[in-house]
């Protein structure tokens, strides 16, 4: 589908009009979140067309090929790792956590923005979220899948990973419930299950649309089974809405709690640089910060390749960018607070870690993190960086890199110099470390490409609700 | 096979007309009416009230999740596999809170999903409304209303007339 300049211009014009009018919106006003002059049928045909057509944009093939190649790469790296052992990573003592845990924290943090959009913004009646919702939720699920991989790869004997789960066993051994590592198993698996159920439940009505529009018999059968025979009865909608609202209510505390539990993995240890109470809010803000960067990195190319400017408008980019800026400022605050608490606490080792981070062997990571996560995101104060897709894409990519490096810095620069100088050592990443990191990015890309091709990437039923004539008495479509 | 009627299906122009028809039929004491729309219409759900036990089910499942987690952790930490960490109490309940919270959410989420499908009697691959070819529009831009034959006031002729009087754009008899 060609990029529809005309639609983009109309949306911009409307947005401008609304901004210049300086009028507070009335409670009854329908917010302009999608382009005007669309109908139930046009939206349905546009979105279902991406799935039911044979034509696929070239960029999709590029993403698929990169995804497949990188996933094969991941598979090879994991095979080597499992065959030779965890020493194939560059880890040793004292740096026993490095790439794998950095990747875990990074990926799981990325997922949080999806949940924030799908759950928290639903409870806040932010109707603009509707068109970006499904993409963001899919991102959450694939990010959590990638995240879940790493703690298992990092185990000495990954084939017995299920020992982490309490179950009656012949060894009569059970997990230690006072350990945050056990909490983490429950937090991440609950998060994944809930995200998957929420995503799938929301998708059922759209899968029914695909069933009814498919021409090919096999395709029709596939979506008929996937949608469970949905027929849009008003009682079913009532149950569906209630369930979505309840799941949103359940998912909202998870936005805060999952990364809090992840941060407990660090804070409950006594290592200087980790053992601090600022970590839970610090991690949560960082998670949402990096998550919005990933949402934008995915949404910006999809928007232009599939001609979705009528549904993913400048308003969406602007709102996501503002949320990114706000969470980025929270992250900046915690960066400032870390040296302060170390100094105010007066602990010798804490002060040494602050010093080590700024001028030690990993000083380059510290200063790059400050540049990527604090300095460059300030460009988002400028409106053009919030609504121009290329500029926003650039800032988002910088943030995503900066947030990965931040976790690397927290982990490695705290571990490499512990209490006794004789045990100090540097960490160096190996080929397996790199292959697993890039492989997981490729696997994520592969999952996302398949999602965009086979599932409705924009919730059609929710977008129909955004049309001005969708409410009874709201005027006629014709 | 004798053609037993399931009900009468009518299509309406848009949400306004559909809501009007539903309210009129309710005012005439029809009780077994179901509307089919491409997106949720809250006014319609109010016009066609049904009991919705889902919140109670989800709440109960959440409580069950919390209780399960607490019992599991307490049993394992005190009796099944006690670990003495520097003489700290075995029943260290503050560290049990995280998993209690997680299982509350997990059980409630599974109940919300399974509850929705089972209360909606899904999966149901075939339903009489699917026999009408035009019904494919119900997931795109069609607004339908079905008066079911089990309604005490149902009479094929009179119901059909009533629906046509309400400006239905199409009316179909549905066989069971």
C-alpha cells in the first residue's frame, strides 16, 4: 500500500486546528485520534487486508530473512553453550553475571511498555491507545519470551531448569521461598501467562472478522478455530469487556511489580552498587522508558510501510514520546540519586563503586549511558523530535542502546571490583555472548514479522469504537 | 429434517436503529432477544440486561490463588523442607508475599479467560445465525438483532412484522 500523504496532511491539519482553538474539550467530545472520513467497512478492509493478501512489502521479507538467519545463529550458539557448558560465556568470578542477565533485564523491561499501553491506559480511558495496543502487546509477549530464555541459558545445568518450580519430587528437595530468584520464576511466568491471555482474548473478535472475510477455505478454517466461533453477541461483548477490564486491572500492578521483583535479584544481595532501596522504582521507570523506545522502533517503520498514517497518527507518536520523556526524567533523577545515597550513607565500599563507575575500567559505559539516556532524550522537548518519524526513530534507537548498556554497567561495574582487590577481574564478552544477544534480537524480529503477517496487528473492533458514529444517536455512517 | 425455528434475524441500518429496535421489543415484553454487533455497544448491553457473574468468579479465583500460595509456601518452608538460615524463623511470612501476589494474579487471570469463554458457551463452531450469508457482516459493519423462538411471545408471522415495522433492512428465518 502506498504511503497516503493526503491522509497524513489531513490528520496534521485537524490536530493543528484542535491545538489552536485553545478550547477545553467537552466531556462528550470524541477525541480525534484517527483520521476522519473512514467507515467501519474501510477500517476493517484495510486492516484485514494486511493478513488476507498475497502481497507483502519488501521490508517484511528483509525482516523475515534477518530474523531467520539470526535465529539460526542463536540456535548454533545455544547448542555450543549446552554442549560445552556455561563457561562459553565470558563469565568468571567475580563477574559471574554479565550478558545473559543484562539481556534478561533489558528484554523484560521492554515488555513493560506494552502492558502499560494495554492495561494502564485502558483503565485511564485513554482511547488513543486502541490502535497501537495490539502491536505493543505483541511486543510484550515476544520480549518476555526472549527474556525467559536467558536465566535458563545462564544455568549451569539448563536441562534441569524445572527444579526451580516447587513440585513433589523423589529428591525431596524444595525451592527456598526467601530467595528473590524463586520470586522471579513466579513473577515472569505469571507475567507471560497473563499477557498472552489478555492479548489472545482481545484478538478473538478480530480473528472472527478474518474468518468472515477469508476467501481461501484453509485460511477460513484456521481463523474459525482460532476465534472459538465468536459471533459478536451483545452478551458475549459484555463478558469480553468485563474480562478485558479485569485483566487490565490485574495487569496494571504487574507493570510495577515484575521489574520490582527483577530488581530484588540485585538489591537483596549485599553487593555495593546493588544493595539500595532506589532500585525498584529505578528499574520500573527504566523498563517503561526502554519499552516505549521499542514500541516506537517497531511502530514507525510499520506505519510507513503499511500506510497506517490514518490509524497511527502523529498524536500517537507524540503521546508515546511524551511518556518516554517523562519516564526518562525519572531515570535521570535516579542516576543523580545513586551517588548521593552512596555519599550520604557514608559507606566506604559504596563510595568506591561510584568512583569506579565514573573513572574505573568501565567508565566509558557510565558516560555513554548518561549521554544516551539523559542528554539525547532531552531532544524530545522539541515538538519536531516527537512527531517527525525519522527523528523519533533515532532518539528511540539511542535510548534502547543506552538502556541495554545501563544494565550492563549496573551488573559488570558492580561485580568486577568487590571487597578484596585480589579478586578483582575484568569481563570480556565472547563470541557466544554476542551471538546470543544478537540472536535474541533476531528471534524477536522473526516473531514480530510472523505476527504482522498472520494476525490482525491493529484491533479492528476497538478502532471501530473510535469512529464518531459508533455510538447510538451519533449520526449516520452514510 | 423438519425445520424447527431457532428465531428471526433482522439487520438494521446502524447502531441507533438497532438500539431503538431492541428497546421497542423489550417494551413489548419480548425477553429472549440477542443483538450481534461488530464492536461492543454499552447502551445495547443495558437495553438487554443479563446476569454477569464474571467479576465474582475472578475475585474468588484470586482469593484461591493467594490461599494456595500461602499454604504451599508455609507447608514447604516449615514442614516439607525447612532451611535454617542463621536461626531466622522458618515462618518468614514477609518473604512469602511476592509469590502470594503473583499466584493471586495468575489464578484470577486464568479464571477471567476461561470464565469468559465458558459463560459465553464458546467454543461453538456452528450457530443458527451463521446460516444467513449476510451475517458475515456482523464482524465488519452489520448490526443484527435476533428474536429467539423460545421467547414466550414468539410467533413467526407477528415477530417478523414487528421487526419490519422497526425498519429492519433485512429479515431472515433461522432454522435450528
